[in-house]
C-alpha cells in the first residue's frame, strides 16, 4: 500500500459548514483514464490471483473492504451514471469507522467520476475523482465534500461531529491514498485480460 505521505492532502471548511477533503495522488503508472472508466463499470466481477479467484472489490483494498454489490443497474443491465453501489468497508480495519452506504453514480467518463450519498434524496456526501492523463500514466485528484449545501453552518458541524469526525476523516484520507494507489499494481493486467476493448 502507498503511504499517506505519497499524496498531497488538504481539509477545507466551506462557508456553510461543509468540509472538503482533497487528495492529489501520485501518478498511477501504466493506468489510463479508459482503464479507470472500465474499472468503475466492472467492479462487481472477480479476478484471479495466484491461481485463486477473488472479488475485485476485495483486491482493491484487501484490508478495509468488506462487501460490494450493485444495488441498481441501468435498464440495459450495464453500469453507468444512474447506477447505485452498496459498499461496506471499515476504514483502517477499524469497525468504529464502519461505512455502510449506497453510492449513487452521478457521472462517469474519461475525465472522472462522481458518486453521492443521498439518504432520502438529500446529498450529504459527494466523492469526486478527476482523471488527468500524464506521461506514463494517470493522476487521480480525489475530493470528498461532507455536509448539505446551503444548510446552517451549525447543523453541518453537528452532523460532521456525529457521523464523520476528524478521526474518521483522517482515516478516509489514508484509505483513499491506499485504495487509489493500489490500482496500478493490478488494473493494467486486469484490463488487458478481461476488457476485450469494452468500456
């Protein structure tokens, strides 16, 4: 796993009390934006490692990831904007940092991806990944914005303190650096073996 120090991170408090976590990851060597789009569309499959089959989601972060399923596909059965993922993961392998959420895929193309957590239709978290082509690979810029846009500052602060305090935010930063950084070690081979040129 890549260490947290391999990336540039920042936390910003927005005027309405929301918090934005920002990560500039190291370049993913040998990974293209096309591969990243394919990965998001094919997270639910399995892959072979040392002669055994494993869920791709568990290989992505074998320490923190617990469960993944596609809760909603597009009408044609594919995965793209409009799909919903159900994830379960324990940040830092700590069950006190358990995340059990439905992620609504809002955007996905070779420029990046956006997923949102929307309980009762209200966006309380948005995770955005930008895919920037670089020589020899792709740099991913990640951001997670926590809180509800336009809410009272104090209400957002209360919600963050209750559901995503600083210790959990720090754990997410570390998790994201490890998760994104891990892609360069298996995605190029996985894409070559399974994509057959399909995105």
